[in-house]
């Protein structure tokens, strides 16, 4: 029998070897000739030897053993967990010309600088975040909606290529894409067919389902893999490429095809190559991700409400399929828009069965001259949403019926209208049941009032029993109204009422977004709240006052003004307030003497504090903060790497100030009251 010291040394040696082979297999040259690789038989023999030693000497098993099994009962449900740093989605481009235009826009925002780019393969998998505390993997979280995901730590720990323990006791959060290699996907499907189970549709769906299995032992059997593509917390370097090198040095699985390039021409060459050679890879990709290499430039470029300006995804040419259009279903939105949806003969597209496709509006129907029974070509927009891209009219029957806009709303039967200047047909009935349902769903949604105890099924029941007419009626609900509903016991009723009560104390921007004003999303609602400070001021604003707000153009301004002019909307808001909803006012200083009072200010370049902080500060000082420089601009607040706005301001002889000067001017303010 070997000594304890010898056995421990062999276990450590086996762990190191298997970890190295795992890393090499997923992240490097996995050919049989590679010095860091081995064939399947040798690999399996090493794993078997390690398991036998660990079974015999339990006390010698390491915390990061590649044979680790997560013990305990299967989960009943995965808990939610908020991301400290949001996991934003990327914007997409669908052609090389669009990619060149994106590059032009980046250079313009950088004041003419030509950035380096990092080109990465866009893995067709599932985004996750892995969080390390004191060097140990402490949590794995799915992307979810970008702000909150599911904590699936035991399942993430089964991914053999992901280190459980770092080389030092640092805190780190990394993000990556979990995927299923094609070879393993094919093997899984063969096993499922032998067991009379339905095969998985595609590797991505199989990976997503495997990550959410409640029994992590089964997840381990699926042999998932991951490529890490960024560091969200604990950045050691000021370039993206430098941080990827750091990840490689710490044996994180980083895609070996990632490439740092110095020009858009090299980017285009990279994209062309992989669109032609993607089938040679042992895993699926659906495009290329481009990222500005310099983190300083990334900060300068910043973010839109949904995605970073310093990155984009080039999507490969979409797969197409041909099928037959059988009928049109009309959907009703919360603002009454009637949207045509094509009902199709089921067809396989990108490994999924498609039987519905969006048509957006009836102008698109007219452009295609669509008839029932038409043979149509489908494509997945961004490989997600199916859409009709072509019609073969030569196969059309002479008796085929042309598709016309609806005469009435399919929900309430009200005569449909098309307001002058708009492309959408609408249901004008504010009491339309479907509109009411969609409006209430929007009101309670996470991005609005965040009443997570109320869902579509409950809303339908409340509407059908006449307990609700609109979202304000939520605040009239009583325990006895709820407890008798289907699948609603006393405890569930209490949870619903608690969620409603909690929502009464809300932010002003949150409430404005929840009202569902046309063209006003979450970001615009927050800007309006910050600018006007109180609901009364916003409701009494004129289109001219609204247009002075940054990012509010004439169309949005008119939409907001019209919304607050409607007696029904004003009554609805009055009902909310009367029933206890209290949108917190933004504190705005009422300025008696300010260098910025009534002045138009534009921000540009990289500032030492977030722009939202500066905007709020200037607005409180009486300024109108706008997005573009003109003759009417009074001040340009310029940070580092100020670009075209600075040049334009100098040409127009606009006063240019830096942060230090702005702070000196703010210090002169004599503020009287806070409202």
C-alpha cells in the first residue's frame, strides 16, 4: 500500500494533469500530438485512477478536484440574484458595410482616434457570470434579463474547464458563454434515442436546459464547457487584450481564436474568414464580437440604455427556409397598435421549428403584396425572431385572398383607425380588454413598478371578474377579492397585497415609465424625472420645455404633452395618488443666483464622474443640459479626449470649461429652498 505522502502526491499530480488536459482541450491545441493533450482513452484512465484514489483516501480529496460531485438533494428552484454590474446585450450589425459604419461612428466619438479592436468568436451558448471570493468560486449566475438572473452555482461548478480555485485569494467576477461541444451534443442525442427520449434540437438549447437542471449530478454528465470573455470585477489591466491574457495565465478557458487587430480592414478579414470556416470548429458560433481594446476609450464611448457603444456583434448571414402562409393573426398592444402576425406551415430554421413570424405593420404586408397561401421565405432576424424576407408570387393561386388591414379590433370589435402620419393601425377604445391587460402587465413589470407577485394569469382573472379596469384599481384590491380566485390561497393573496403595498413608495422615473407613455422608455422616463423633479412640473410642461431636455426630440415631446392633456390619463394619475402611490420627488435646488441659471450646457469627453452626476448637478443649478452644440449653447463642459463637439464649440465661440471651472461656478450658487 502506498504511503500517505506518495498517495497525496499522486492525487495532486492527477488533478493537475486532468485540469491541464481540460484547459488544453477547450482552449488550445487539442490534437493528439500536442504535449498538453491526450487521447480519450488515456484521459478516461487518468480520471478513473483519480476517482479510485479519492474513494479510498477521502481525506486527501482536494477542494478543486476535477471529479468533484456536488452533494445534497436536488434543488426545488433556483433563487434570483441581482447583478452588481448589469450584463448588457450587444448591438448587432448584419453586413460588412454596417460594420464599417459602426467603426466610423466609434472613431467620431473618439475624436478621430483609430482604436485597436479585439475580435472574438460569438459562441452560440448561454451567458453566465462566475464570482470568486478570496480566490474560490462562490457563485454562478445566469444572465437573466441583464439586471437579475438565477443563481446556479452547483451546476456552474460542474464545468470541468472552469477553475474552482484561483492561484491567489483575490475577488474576481468573470463572464462567459457556456456551450455544448458538437461531439458531446451528438453523443448525448445518441444516448437519448437509445433510451427512447426525444433528441435535443440544437447544442444551445441543450446547454441552456442542462444549466437549469435541478440535479447537478446530471448536469455534470452533460459535460458542458465555457469560454470566458471578460472580467466584470477586479480588472488588473487597462486593455481588454491584457485582461484576456491575465485570464489565460490563471487558467481560465479563453477562446484561442481571439485576435487583437489594429484596423477595421483586419476586422473585416477576420469576419470573412470565420463566416467561411465556422463549420470547421468543434462548437457552434453565430457571429463575431468586436470590442475596443482600450478600457479608457471604452469609458469615453460609454453606453446606450441597452448596450455598450464600444462593442458590437457582427451576425453571420442568416439561414433561410421556405414555407406557406396560412392565416394572419392580429395582436393588440398596450397602446392599441394592431400588429399582424403570420401563421405558417411549421418549418425547421436554425434548428428550431418555426410556425409564426412577425410582420411589424400593414405597410410591410402591402410592400410584399401578401396573400393567404403564399409561398414565403423566412429568415431569423439576428437569428432570434423569424421574419418574412421574400414572397414567390409565381406560385400564387389565382383565387388567393389578399391580406387587408383589419376592419375592427379582434379583442373588442371597435372600428380600427390609422391616425394621420402613422404607419400603424390602432384600436381607439381605451376600455379594450387586451389593451387593459397589456397596460397592467407593463405597469407591474420589473422595469416599471416591479410588482413581481402579479402575472398574466392573475390579471386575466381580475379583469374577467371585473375587479380591475385599469392599473390604479390594483390599489383597491382586498384580501377577500383575491383569496377566492383560482390557485390563490390565503398566503398567496397576502403576498400579492404586500407587493402592491410596497410599490406605493416608488421613484418618479419608475412611475413615469410605468404609465406607458408612447415613445417613453425606462431611460427617457428617468431623464424626465431628473429634469422636472416633480410629477406636477412634468404634467404641466409644454412641448417647448420638453424639447429642451437632453435626448427629447419633437416627436417624443408631443407624445408626452398629448398624454398629459387627456382627461382619462389625468384621472388615472389622480386615482394612483389618491390610493397611496407616492412617486418620490427629485430634489431640485431653486436657484436665486447661478452662473448656470437658464443656460444651455453640453457635456463631452471623459469626465472624472459619471455623466448622470454632472447632469443632475447642472440641472439643479438651473441649466438645460442638451446633447448637441449649436449657436444657442452657453457652455461646453469638456473632459479628456473631447472630440467633434469641442471643435464645433470653438468654431462657434461657445465658452468651453473644464470640471474644475464648473465646480468653481457651482460654488458661487446661493440656493434658497429645496423643492
